[in-house]
């Protein structure tokens, strides 16, 4: 994933924010917080994870599926990797 080096810092910042959101969920559960607050925390965390997934999927598609110069074999492999990630996400 050398093509992701350019956005590595931004991706890591997003992951750290998500980790903080997960910790907030944990604290809310430990402290018996209001269920509505906990639901909002979970929903926000899911949204953040979805955003991260979308960004990585886009980078993968651009680099391993749509980039000019890829061989048919490379392109097919990139599509299969993308489809496998989508299948796992859907479970």
C-alpha cells in the first residue's frame, strides 16, 4: 500500500479519533450513561468508521482498478480485493 503513504498521517489521525470515540462508548457503558447518549456515541463512531472505509476503498479503486497502465491481471486482482472487502463489510 505504498500509494497510501501520501495520506498516511491523515488516516492515522482519523483512526486515533475513532479510538477516542470507542473509549467514550466504553466510558458511557461503565458509567451507566443515558442510553440515548450511548446510541449517539455508537452512531457517530460507526459514521467515522464508514468514512475511513470509504476513503481507503476510494484509494484502492483508483490505484488498483482504475489506474492507467495496469495489466488485466492486476486490474482483476484489484477488483477481487475490493469485492472481498465489500462482502466482509456486508456481513
